[in-house]
C-alpha cells in the first residue's frame, strides 16, 4: 500500500498547492458575516471584536447613515461597502472581563465606562475623552486625545454630543501639527456630531493629537454622560483601527 | 484578549482551512468563502474552541461539514438542471481524471479521510475526531478512498507510470 499512499499523498498535496487562499477576502467575509448576523439576531450576544470596532462606532454614534458616512469617509471609493474597516485587534472601550462569555454590543450605555480606551500591547492607538468646562459654566469643550505609535494614513475622529438644553456648537478645532485636518459639525436630531478628518493623501506621524468639540449650553453646566467618540484610523502599513469611548 | 487570540487563530489556520475546503469541494471559487464561514463559526463558539483539546481540529471539522453541505447542494442543483438530459451515470466518465475531478468522485467520507490524512498529514485518530467517526472507520475509508482515487487517476494497476499509460 505504500506505493498507493505515496502516489495519493503526492497527488493531493500538489492539488492543494493549486489553490491560493486570499487572506484579506476571507477576513472581510468573516467581518461581513458576523456583522450581518449581529443585525439579524439582535438578542444573541454580539461578537466582542465587533463591539470593539466598527459596530461600536455604529452603536455609540447613532448607527445607520452617520456611521456609514463616518467609516467610509466622504472621499474616494468605499473600500468594502457592507463591512467597512474593522480590526479584530482593536481594544474595547467598555470594561469586560477577558474570557467572559458574552459581552453585548447593545446600544445601552454601560453602567460604568472608562473615558480612556484600554491600551493594549497589540494596538498602536490610544485614545482618551475628557471634558473641559468649569463647574456650572455655560460653555465647554469635549476633548479627544489620540496617541499613536505608528504613522497613520487615515484618521477620522467623531464626537457625538447628545442634545442637552440649549446645546449649540461653537465649532471644532484640532491640534495636529503638520497635517491637514478638516472639521465639520452636523446637527442630528438628538445630537451634534463633530467630524474631524485627515485630508486624503496626508499622513500623521507617531505622536499625540488633540481634537476639540466646542459648544455652549444652558447655564448650570452640562451632563456629558451620554456623549461618545469614535476613532477610525488606518496605519500606513495598512492596519485598520477602530476605537470608541466616552467622556 | 479574545479578539487577539482569534486573530492569531485566523492567521495560523486560514490558509490550511481554505486549502482543505478546496480539496473537499474541488472549487477554488468557494474555498475561501467556506473557510471564512467556518472561521466565523469558530469565532461564534470561541469559548468551546479554546476549551477543545485540539482547537485546529475543531475548525477543520466545521470546514468539513460546510464543504459537505455545499457539495450536496451542488449535486441537488445539478441533478435538477440535468434531469431532462440524464444519461447513464457512469457512461461519460473519462478513463483518466485529474486529481480535482477524481477527488470529487469519491464519496464524502473517503474524500475527507484521504485529504485529511494525506494532504494535511493528520493521524487516524485526529481524522476520527474531526469527522466524528471511529478510528476503524477512518482506516477503512482512507484505504478505500486511496485505492479508488488511484484507480480514477488511471493508476489501476501500474501506479508509477499510471498517469501516462492509462487511457
């Protein structure tokens, strides 16, 4: 039987070598399938890596058109229409015990949410959200700090401020030395959305960058508890990164 | 972290899963999709996968099942389409088949055993675990599958130069 075995082994191995798997296509399909099934079965636990990535941006920033817009960008073609950029390696904004069975990516606000995205050894990105406002003041600034250890070729920062009494935008600004970043503010029905985007073709070297969402509000201060931010980035080496957090 | 662990699993296994799917289906156009779907299942059942004695085998089992389902669907579809033109099933088999076509002629279990044993060098025990059958069943299916395959490849009696001589 050795002869048969050798022959068969040689034949099936040669045949196996004929096929060249497309790693990226497979990865994209996994992402798409998981997202689709998440939408289809809201009540089943959502995949954690989706919660930590684009789906969380969708959930936190209001879903639908906005999130698509945020993730796809307004420039250039959308890379993967149904499933934008999702990184399996993104850390989660919400606290979950590693290995806990089923964290859910629900739209509900976690009871305790850190303002800082968990730094992880395997991501070059770290973000933090803070509010700069005096107690009882009628104006304030929500600040998102993005620290990257790698050059970024794409960067979008979204800040969603939930409507509170007399909330009015004073515009967005940013400190990203040496790079061109545009900022826009969109009035959503229940929120103001500040969008900061690195200009196409531009890149951001490793460093710490700050984005400011400025506003006025009713006297007596403002509760930032329902605000959220999302960061969608791509390193120059091609890694997609998504982080979300709160203030 | 779970997603980092899954990512590592993906990196380790996706190539071999896709090649396995290819050998079991004979179709390059679906191999990546089937393997990706299997990996999605792996993700969904991650707790079970890491608890499994052989996490890779767990994934291979899913690939094998998905491939089998796909092949069945194809066969049903083909039967439905070809029904009006049906001929004697064995009459048009060429004397010599290429490896891909020959594998497709094997019954599922034989094909899976031959592929897992010879293309992926798994032990009989491992293959038994993946397919959920006994080691004895693996032995016999592998042996029959290998024989049938060489026969289909034209090596009925002369294995060495069977490729050339059989017409």
